[in-house]
């Protein structure tokens, strides 16, 4: 049994990556982690080139991930909240699962998944987006966790003065950026335990499948 963890955040080694790792570390079976940061993955272009053989014909980095997706028994998919929806890179990655659906394709159908969301205030909307993709692809969502991450406004250099940024939005004008107000997973032990619980649940389900076969 193998679980593929994918972080769709373009910001490597940040909160989305870390929360996906928390789930994977608790699974108890073989895992592999992939960050989409720096990868070139475009959207589905509706060319229908995948209809006959369930293989996407768009030439980009999704080609390199296809075998990993097919060979995995379960997925932990994490994404970041951009404009109250999952970020574009994650959306493109999940759109390209369209290649697996044709002629009752079973490359991903019937597998298990955990949805992970990170947002400046909450990752709940991202989790719901990922759950929708799971449902379309007949992947059973056995767990989900969302947490708060640090918006780019904390490090862009203009966060304290920008009137439309996260600092003003969440804390009000005149707020100074200090370590105490910067969101971090280490300050959210309950969320970390939720991630580990989701990982344990996924592992138990997979071990149950293995025992049944």
C-alpha cells in the first residue's frame, strides 16, 4: 500500500507542505511526497485527446506525475486558499484528473483521499474544493483538515501600510508585524492532531483493504 501526498502550494516548505507531511507521517504505510512548487502544470484544455486511452496529451510536468497517481492507493492533497478558492496550480493539477474518467476508467476510482487546506484565515473552502474533485473522480474522502497559514502580506515588505492586505484585514490599521501575530502551524496544536488523526484513519482503512485481499 502506498499513499501519494501532493502539496499544490507554489510556496515550497510552507504551511501547506507541512500539513500534508503531518498527515503522511501518521499513515503507517509507504508514502511519497510531491510538491508542485516550480512545476509547469496547465489546465485541462478540453481537447478530448484522452478519451480513447485515458492518457492526457498535454505536454507539461503532469506527464511526470501520472504514473505516481495511478500507482498510489490513496492521496493526501493539500492546497492554499487564494481569493476564497484553492490556488490555481492546485486547480490545474486536479482538473487534469479528467484523463482518468473516460469509459468508466478505474485508474483512480475507488481509492481513498484526505483533503488538506491552508488559508490566511481558514482553509475550509479549499477543503470543500478538493472534496468536490474527489467526488467527481469517485475517490472516497476519509478525512480532512484545514488550518491557518501566513499570507504573503506578512513578508512582502508592505504589509503594515497596505490598506487592502491581510494585515489590515485581519488586525486593523496601524498593526505592526511581530512574530506573535504571524500564523504558524506550531501555534495550532489542535490542527496538527487533526492532521495526524486523518492520517491514522487513512492508514487503518488501507490496512483493512490489504487484509481483505
